[in-house]
C-alpha cells in the first residue's frame, strides 16, 4: 500500500461523494502515517475497531491502523447491539475509531471504552501531517518503510478481522491474512485489467469482505481511484455520482441493483464498463431486466468472508 500510494503522489485516489472533496495519494499517506504514530503512542492493544461508513475517513482509519502494526476490525454499525457486543468481546476490542457526527447517529451502539474521533483529532495533527506528507513524497519507499518500522513480510499473519453477518447464529470472527488480501487483490487486478481512466464506485461497507478487499485495499495497492458514498441503497445519489465522475466499475449486490432499476436513468450509468455483484445470489430475471434497461451485462462474483472474498 505504501508503494502504491507513493506512485504518482499528486494523483487523486479518493473522491468523497458526500462533499465532493478530493484526497491525493500523497496526502492520504501523510495523514495516515501521522494518525498511525498517534495510535502507536496512545494504544497498546493489538486490534482497533473501525466504526465508519465508506468514505475518506474510513480509508484513512484502516490504513493508519495497519501502518501502526495493528489490526483493523470493521464493525457492522447496522447490526443489533448484542451482535456488536459479541464481536467486541471476541476481538478483545478496547478502542474504536469513528467521528463525532457519525457517533451521534448511533447512541445505542455498544461503544468500547475508548473512541478516537477523527474529526476532532485530525485538526490537532496538522503539523505532523504536513511533515509526513512531505517525507512520504520525497523519501524512497524502502527508507520510509524502515523509518516507520514496517515489517518486510506479512505472509499468514493476521491482517484484518471481519465478522460474518450472523445469519446462522452469532457473528463469526474471520481472520484474513496479508497473503489472503494481497492474493485476492492480485487476482482481482488481473480480472479487472484497469486502465488509467478507470474509476470504482465504492459504496459497499468496508466491514464486509467485498468492500474491504475490492473497494478499500485494491485501490490503496493498485492506485485505481474510488468515488465513495456511505449508503449503497441510495441508488439515485450513487447513479448521479456514476454519471458525474464517469465511473467505469460498479460493485454492488443484487438488492442494490433493484434500487437502480427503480431510481436511476439509463444515461446515468452510461460510463460503466463493468457491473459486478456479489454477497447474495443473482436472480436471472434481475440480470435480464438490468441489461434491458441500462444495456449492461451483470457479472456475478462468488465469494464469502473466509475467502477474502472472491
């Protein structure tokens, strides 16, 4: 990820669809390193929960946690309180990263004792961010990674911890290794064959393995820009973002495609060259209706959390 972000550091990697703000690769790296040093200095535990929707803050939080040598645990903030409490206990979570405005929307969430609020913390780290932004831009990857104390190998060590939806009982914790994530990213890279003009719609939640691997770690490693939006069910807004930013790869679930059929116009999805679904079975009649309305074939990926996912 560090090497991926250092390539063309002035190119935009994240466009946040909620406010249309842009985040360049180099600045993303600088903010994430500064936050990672804060996490290292203040928290000793191995795992840190991320409680944020898809957006630039969630990208920063996940990358910073990994750069701090810790394991990000994406928590499903839409799950019942009992499921969240179970996940926090199993993962031995003491600290979560979130934002004040987002936290206020979930007063009944089973928050751990410590909550790092990015919208309050980041303004206090401006000097550190500027320093690491410059250092991250000018220093070679090998020197920067040694300075940060990053391990040269990850292999089968735990990289992320995700929880299943709990459809068959209590949510199960799934440990994914660096090898799992990077192997899946490499396979997806070959299949996608992205060019310089490709852009991904990243509205899938990062706490699901589909969003975690394909719309979070794939862009960080390979550099394909993403347009983020926190609500994948808001088809009218997502369709408007596809049209505005000429998104070429749409990632969704069949349920989300039904929303596009109701709320999106054919010209809005014109730029999409690939529409890929996963997470649930794709009904053939839905694929046919989508092709008739938008002129796009729907590709179905089979995956599950334990396979990282595709």
